[in-house]
């Protein structure tokens, strides 16, 4: 028995994914980026690395091993070659 294949509008998936991550307290810009990239990954045919990853990300957020706020810190700048 096969599972029926459903399609969804890309904009709807982006809104859904964004809402998932915003509901965790994730910064709006980060939630938008994470959601958009997961949907894009699905669109590229990498379904195992698209929205299918959302439950794993949400579990990491609940455990406190994935941060939802903040910004990266540059630890060491490479020497420029001019």
C-alpha cells in the first residue's frame, strides 16, 4: 500500500517552517533563514535534509543544544592577501 503524495505551495511551506522555529523563540531572521533553507533543500530533491530535519532541530532546541538567539563571533580573522 502506497502513501498518497501530497503537494503544497512553496509559500505555504515557508510560512509553516518559519512559524515552527519562531514558536521556539528563535530570532525572526534566523527562523526565516532556517525555514527557507529547509524548504529550498526539499525543492532541490534532498528530502532527507529538508523539512524532514525540522523535528530533529526542534528536539535539539528543546534540549538546549541548539541556540535560537545570538550572533556568530569571529574568533580569528584570516590575514588578507593584497
